[in-house]
């Protein structure tokens, strides 16, 4: 579960991923599935108007709590002027596209590494269509979020397109966005 | 559609939101629905291993293309060491929680402003459960993304909890995550 090699043993890397550690992780999870239970956590605070800030301290996984060693990470949301904001940061739906781009890329890279497929470069372009009438409550037949998202990934690799497309099917964020998910929102008075 | 007031007229703000401009936007969209058609865009590039970077230059909305005046924004994804990464940035599913927290907050703030509800403070805590066996392909019955997401929002306001809960139902990211959405991923050889 770590990228530390035993002393005197050079780990095998593919696509910058420690493949020995990846297979060790798979074997560890097979032997003890509770290792696979992760919980990601974050807190957020409103800073006024369109501006709010998240803090990411750590997470739970592999049977213990972890702090982000290079954290805590802070992330800001804002809105552009045309959406009545100060434009100081990306907005939440742009972060959704960022999460999707990153997860598709990392999933392709890790699964390619596990299958012995080398990648030279990966880049992607994303578009998400959003009809503001949903958010504004002007038409109940218009959904509030994206109506559709398009992703084009350009990959330099000896592997064929079908193989590369099969790898990204394992992406957690692709699953989160494309499929429905129970989201429990509770509001409490402070 | 802007937060510029007419010369000599002080705009009305509530919760830091220009309520006059918000109602002008609503009226403009009612008169010309194509104003509501937004397209958010982003590009991403793999930097090796667990690390990739998105660039957000601009978007389309209100019938024209806009550059982020304080951008382009760059956003990094990475993975912590226990997930075989260098831990230099949040990971994609943490960005999903950030997008959700921000969107619920901004939605509450804007819709409260429109209804004349003042908010003093908004903070939130989020948790997302993820069973890594889905990503690893070890069990087809385990989903790859979050199995569930919990959000607790703490709000200082004279409004009651039911009113506050009704406001966040307009959140685009809540819609994106909680409901299924067509995501078209195409892979091309570079």
C-alpha cells in the first residue's frame, strides 16, 4: 500500500506508477477487503457572495486515518461577473469537469500500468452544457446541472483505441457523474 | 447580466449578491431563453504518474464567449502515497466534494438573496464513501465511485431549516452528482 520498495530492490515503474506496489495493493485487498474502504472528507466555509473555500485535511483508507502530508489543501469556488460573482476562482461546475478529466487520466494511467501498456502522453478537452433556466427555477423540465458532458482524450501509446477506452471504464468520477448516487444533504441552524 | 449598476443608482445587495442584477438576469432569460445556454470548458494534461493539470481559460454564456479575467486558472490532481501517488494535490473525488460543497453554498446564498433571506454564516462538512474494489476491478457488484455522500450544512440565519433546505434543491452540482447524466468519452490516438 506504499510506494516504498524493500531495501535493495528496485521497484518496477510503468507510466510513473509503482506497479509492484499496485499489485501488492490488489493482493492486500483480496486478502482483507476492509483495506478498500475509503472515506474522503472536506469542510467548506462561505466567504461572502459567490466566494467560498474548502479545506482538505485528510481521509480514511487502508484501515487508518491519513493527513495529506503536503496539505491541508485549500480550494476556492467563485463565479464570473456574468454570473454575478467576483471571478476570483473557477466555479463549482468547472471543478466537476476538472475532477472528471483528472480521474479519467489517472484511471487510464494506472490501469495501463497494471496491464503493461505504456503511455507517452495524455491530454483531454471537456465541455459541459448547462441551461441556466434550471438553476433559476424558470422551467421545471430543464435540469439544473449539465445536460450532457463531452470528453475527448488524445493519447500517445502503442495500444489501440479500444484498449484505451476500456481502461477508463474504471474511473470513479466517471461513475459518480454518469450514474445516480444517493446524496444526503442536511441543514442545521448554527 | 452584470454586476454593474447604472450610474447614480446604488444596487441592492443581499448576502453579497447584487439582487437587482439577479432579477435583471431572470427577466432577460425569460425574454430570450438562449441567454441561459452556458457551456463550460476545460483542458487537461497528464504530467506523469498520479499528476495531471487542468487549465480553465473561459466559457460560453449569455450569447458570447468569456475569458476568466482573473484566469486562466490551473488546477492540479494528484493521489496520496497510500494510493501510489506523490500527494502534491487533492485527488479527483476530493474535487467532487469541493464542487458539491461550493455549489450547495452558492445556491443557498443566491436563492436566499432573491427571496430576501439574509444569511450570517454558512459552513459545511462532507463525507464520501468509496470502496476501492470497484476501481481495482475486483468485484463487479461494487460501484467505482462513491456509494454515498453525506453533507451537513450549518447556517446562521433567521430563516427556518425547511426554507434553507428548499433553497439548495436548485444546485447544479447536486443535480449532476445525485442524478444520472450522459457523459460521452472518446479516445483518439495522438
